[in-house]
C-alpha cells in the first residue's frame, strides 16, 4: 500500500529544498575541516602533493583508487587494451583466410590471451597454483554432489584467507612489485569463486559434464580474472558461446556513453580528493571529536557514497571491455543513496548474485518462512565472512548486517498481521501509509550506514558517529538528521514510483464512449 501513491508536489519540493540545504551545510563543514587541518599528523601521512597550480593537496588514503588511476594506471590500461585489440584482430581474420572461425571460438582466444597475461605478470608457478585448485575442484564437480562442491570450494578459499596456508601459497608468486599482493589474492579468490560456480552448475547439468577446457576458458577471461566481478558460469558459458553476435540498435553508442560517464566520474572524484579529505579525516579521532554532529553524519554518508562510486567506476571500466566482447556482465552496485532496505544492500553485484543464487535463494527459497530466512542469511554471511577474510571487524560487520536483514523481515511480518494491516488498510490513506513507511525506512537507512561504515573506515569511527547521533546529539541532532533522511527517502520513493509506472503502466479504464462502441 502506498507504493505507487504520489505525494503533493509542494511536499516534494519542500523535501528537495531541505535535503539540498542539509547536504550543502554538512559539506561546508567537511571542506572547512579539510582546509584548516592539513598540518596534522594524519594529513601529513595521507595527503600528498596534488594540483600545484591551485595550491591543493590530494587525499591518497585509498590504495585501490590510487593503484587504478595513478600508480598502475598505464599497466592496467595496457593489459585491458591488449585484450580488446587481440580479440579484434582475431575477429577480423575471417574463416575464408584462415580456415578456422576464430570469432566463433572467441572464448578460447580470450583464454589464451588471459593465460599469457597472467603468466607474464605473475610467473609460471602462480599459474600452476591456480591450475592445481582448478583441477581439484573440477574433479569434485564430476561427483555431482552440491554439498561436496561447497566443502571443497570453501576449503580451497580458506587456504587463501587463513594462516599458515595463505603465506605458504603466496610463495608461489615470483618476483616482487607493489601490486603483487593485490593481484595474487584477487586472482586466487575470484578463481575459487568461479570454480565453485562451475562445479555447482555442473551438478545441475543432466546430460554428461562440462569439460575442463570450459572451466579454464571461464576462469582465465582476463577482464574478470584479478578484480572481478564474478559472472556465474551458466551465464558466461551461454554468452561466450553464443553464435549470434549482432549488436542491438545503438548498443555501441550506449557503450561509448557509459565509458565517457565513467571517465567523468574519475575526474569528479579527482577534484573531490583535492578539496574534501573524507578518507583521511576519519583516521584522526581528535579532529573528529571537534566536528559537529552534522559533519560526522555527512562524513559517514560521504564515505559510503565514495565507496559506491569507486565500485561503480572500477566495475564499470571492466564491464565496458566485457561488453565489447558481447558479454552482459553484472551491473555496478546500486547507489547507497537509493538504499533504505537491507535486502538490496551490496557493494559488489557479482558476489551478491553468486551468493543469492547458490546460498541465499537456494536455502531461503521464497523468503517467507522466518526460520528458513534466518538460516539462509546466516549461511550467506558465513560465506561472505570467509570471502572477505575472517577477522574481528568482519565478524562485527557480518553480524549486524545479518541481524538487520532478518529484523527487516520480522518487522514486515509483524505489520502484515492484524491489527496493523487492518489499521493501514481501513484507517489510513495511501499517502499517509507512504509517509509512515518512509519514517521506518529513514531509520533503516542509518542502520545501513552505521553497519557498513565500520567496514570501510574503522570501528572507532563508527562508534563515535553512533554515540554522537544517538546519545549525545539526542534529541535535536538525532531527529533533525532523521528528518533530512526521511526527505531523501521520500524523493527516492517518488523516483521509484515514476519508474514503476513507466515499466508497468496501469491500464486505462474504458470510457462510456468505448463501452457504447463495444456494444
């Protein structure tokens, strides 16, 4: 009730004005904190020379962003560009000239280039390590027992996440360079997840088994190998072997536009890093205690927005390459601003799709039964904890997000029962129902922010934000922040309402004239 209900325009204009002013106000505090504290120890370590002609320094706290777009930008672009050029050359070699339809076997071509790139980058011992895990998991896949595939896959994943196994296996990577650890654990972790997807899909195959070559072609597709996203085997196998390679109308135009949008986002983030040191400030607890409640709220929110932008850009660059290969990769994560329910919260849609398909939906089925849902979420976050690497911070993050997802279901179940459902149906207008739901969603939004900011920054920062907003700032800061969040939630709901009407327009009831014509 209230999902497709419109609110008065004046009310929506008020929400827009309140949200805009609040964001500008919180942003001004962060800009001031970024400009006046550059000589503090935390700033000296994480803020480095940037735009000399503007006299601005740059926040370089995020190693991953700096790695992609500063330190190793040319290397990554060279590898991805080589993949595109190599595939294009193979596509231009027609069957009439070579006797072989290379583009029809393009997944094999992608595998050869990906294997060669990994071999040159990481060495033959690293390739041997990956292949040994692939052989083990392929052998288990032939048994066609899902529980055995899970046990073998999670055990292989644990060897890269726990001592002393991870240190021993790390010795298989030859050479020494700054990016080695990232490439080693990224390639190994994603390879295990892909092998598990292959094994589980092989269990579903009724006639025979997929070949080991199918697994190798799937795993060594270079754009996905080191950094993801994870594309489940069934989707990759179907798309990579699809003989119909005709593009949809304006598809290349859309790919170009998406590439330009990602380039624009990179430039915007670069500008922000020279004026808003949102990643460095949370590392200085003394400075944080001097900031206002609004600044802390804005800082926590901006950190999550940045992490979403980073994920969207990194996956967007890789997705652009894969779309040129006629693949339909997992989409970037949903913007944190649009999230007010735990069920839609994720920062890696590939891993999220993997977990939903093989764990969450498989155990939870239709997600109506509370006990099944509890078991499904516990198992899902148990696998996620292993994927992220077991440690205290990950345990806390997993517990609170698992609790939030289940609590959301419990509350929804409770309010779907009488007398609450009767009151909503008979005594409330649809607009009022939407407003009340918006209040609950606003509270939920800040639960999502607090539960996830501790994983992105630190437990101390998350605790400080929670204490200031819930205890020391109560009631003024607490209620004002919730009201601003409520305004944002209603604007999001309005956008979703319009999108729902576009996707599924309601049929227009026949007029009297139409009825007379029909008679």
